[in-house]
C-alpha cells in the first residue's frame, strides 16, 4: 500500500513539461506503475488465500488465554 500511495502522490497526473497552450498529456508511466502495484498485491492476496501454510490446529487453552481472560478489571477500565 505504501508503494501505491507514494506512486500516486509522488507523480503528477499529467506531464508537467507540456506547453501551456498545448493539450495536456497524461502521465501514463504513473498509471502503469500503479497498475503493476495493484496486480502484484492482487497476486499476493490470492496466494495467501490459497495456501494451507497457516492452517494451525486450534488450541483451546491458548484461545481462552487470549480471548476470555480480561486484561483489566472493570474498575481499572
């Protein structure tokens, strides 16, 4: 995401070297770069969704430690 934001914010939408009386020219390099970042991110998301590398067995005692034991008492909250 940070690469995508930097590509958008760091590059103008149109070519700044275009003379003022000429029609503006779109900065296609910027949009090409943004498209590559989006494709790369989409591929990584699909790869993460389709893998079984992170399918860990559920351990109830660990889940209960994290989810059921209050971190602070009601008075402290």
